[in-house]
């Protein structure tokens, strides 16, 4: 029986194909679609189709398969599940199985485009459904045959139980068959027919038994019978409602696709970014590693920190000494800033686990240049004045204005999000003192000059300082962070109260 169903479904053209790439899709479609409508560019691996209403372009990049629908001069992109869907979507467009229900400047709604997703069944799920549905069907057929033979033997007076069991397993046979059929095709509602039929069948059988108790027993308890009718009557009606819902006409296969607006070229985006960012520069000091020999009171990464009598290194919440990250000799800065003109700033981290909320800063206002103790394994640091662009409040109007001045055309369907996530509209992350705010603080952290909203230190996720500092961890996933200080504390050279925000954790 199962074999007959599979052959029947195969002849009806349901989803049983397993193709490897777009070239194979083209070979199969080329047998039924004229060459003037179907094309395949082997150099770019693009499959193209067009009819009198629209055109399709399907591209493959690894496991990602994208279908672009060009309609009325506008392009709408839709991600496909797999290569098989590419075959069926082109075939359905060619056979007019997909219709356009609604169109606007930015939105296009297709009816029938979701057909593959609704009918797609992974191989493992199909096998499970076939086995499960087959077992239900075989058991049901066994009891149906047994019940039929029993009723034939009792042709003069078949028993009530025999009729009821025969009826119940007839219902479960349909349920098992529905599982087998839906292993290959069916709507979302078809998948719940099994549950609906079982609920409906069980409720019906229990109602029949309740009726039998009333007919055959004059001493029945009216309250028990009422409760039975309410419970199993509700179950029976619920099963019918769920079952019937599978045949209601709904927009199950509708998909709304937003218009895909074309971005400017990568070179034009870089030009726009350069113009906007050049007008938004804020003072910053880039931190970079040098190959020169470090010295005890100089700017350096790692090793033993500069120390003075009476100043203890910071400790963690549980009393352990924190790890020395790096220090900056402020007299080495080549430009004046909000930072003190002299002294040493030292940064200590909690541990090597990547948790930075306990980062501490120690400031030595006066440096003993004659203090030349052992520095251990350290790398020299150089701090260079290099302003950074603050792009936090860029609006789409800023992009339109810059593009207009540069003579670059911008599609009005674009918005600010299309640019902020573009790799050409950003600066390579660096490590720096001061500079723009990259991460953001939330919650009650102060107001006015006491709010810690000035970036003191920014470390990028790919920071060479991070990697050099964590030389003892081979498989560590590096995180960037930004440390903030209040304007009041910075003016008073008080670095004892800072807040650090790791990447991905905005406080």
C-alpha cells in the first residue's frame, strides 16, 4: 500500500527530487522550458528565467540560495531553502502557479511562493512519518478485518462493542493514511489531521458507550452521564473543528517580500563615509605596539607594573591581585587633551577569562624616573594623536547630503541601516584613549558631570594588545571593551571610579 502511494505521488510531481547545484536544476528545467525563457551562466553560476510578467535570477553561494524577482523594474530578493526549491519555484512560475497579489514601491506579495516550504519534508522526517503512519495503518487494518469477520459470524446480531471497535479503527486507518500522505505533500493543516481524527474518534466512541449505558441501564447516575457527555462531546466537537480547519482557504502560501534597493558602489560608499567622518572627528590617541626596548616608567604592555611605596595593586572582589594589562606614561603624549599632562595611567584586568567589568585604573601623578626595577616580559607601547570619527548620530539625511555634494546617486528606498551595516561605511577598529563612544551605558549611572560617559580606553575585539596580554591562553576568544569615566573625575584626575562595558553587553 505504501509503495502504491509513493508511486502515485511521484507521478503527481511532488517533492522527491534531490539536486546538487543550479547546473543540474538547469538541465532538468531545460527539458520542459523553452530556451528563450531559461538560461544558465556557467561562469557566474546564475540561473535566469523570464516570462511576459517578470524575470527571475537565482544565485548560489555555498548553502545560501537567493532568488531575485524583477518586476516592474524593481527587484525583490527571497532566500530559498535549498537547491530543490529553486527547481520547483522556476517550474511554478513557468506554469503560472505563482500570482502577484499586491505591489507597492517597497513590498510585493506573492501567492503560491510558499508552496515548497509548506510541502517540503526532510528525508529523516519522511521516513519517520512513513513508518509511523504505516504502523498505525497496519494495526488499524488488522482490527478492521478482525472486526469485520466477527460481525460476519454474528450476522444475525452483531455486538455493540464489535461495531464500535470497527468504527474506531476505521477512523484511525484514515489518521495513519493521512500521516503517510503528508510525508510527501500537504498543507500545514494536513499535518494535524492525525491528531484531529484521533481526538474526534475517541470522543465519538466514548459518547457511544455513554449512550449504551443510558439505554441498557435504568439506574444510571444522571450527574455522571452529564459529565461524560460534556467532556467527550467537547472532545468530539474539537476534533471536528481542527479537522475542518484544514480545508479552510487561507493565505498559507503567501509571502511578502520587501524591495531590494541597490546600494552605491563600494568605492562610492567609501567616499561618502570619508566625507561624513571627516566632519565628525574627535580627539583620540591611538595605542600601538613597538619593537623598541621598553623601560620601567615608560608606556608598555605586560610585565611588572611601575610601583611606588604605599600604593598597593588593585584586587578583585574576592581579594585576588588583578592582572597588570598595560601602562601609559602621559608625558609621552604628543598632543594636549583632557588627560593629565604627566604621570602614569595603569590598567588592570580581573583575570584571563575575558570578563572586564572589574577593570581598575591606577594613576601615579608624579613619576620617579630614577626608579628602574625589573619589568619582566613586556612590550613597548607608543601612543599617537589620531582623531577618530564619531558616527553615533549619523542620520540618513547626512548620507543624502554628502552623496549630493559628491555627485553620487542614492536610491530613496534605502535607509540608514543599509549603510551602518556595510563594511565600507566604517573605520577599522583600533585601540585608543579618549575618542568616540563605541559602546553604550544603560541604567542609573549618574547624571551631568558625574555621569561616566567619556570613553577613557577603547580596546577592539581584534586588538593586538589583547592577544599579547593573553599569551597563556591558546584557544581564547577575544572580546573588546570600552572603559568610561565621568567628566568630573577626569577633570580632577580621579581614575578610581570607572565603568567598563564589554562588547555585546551594553550596561
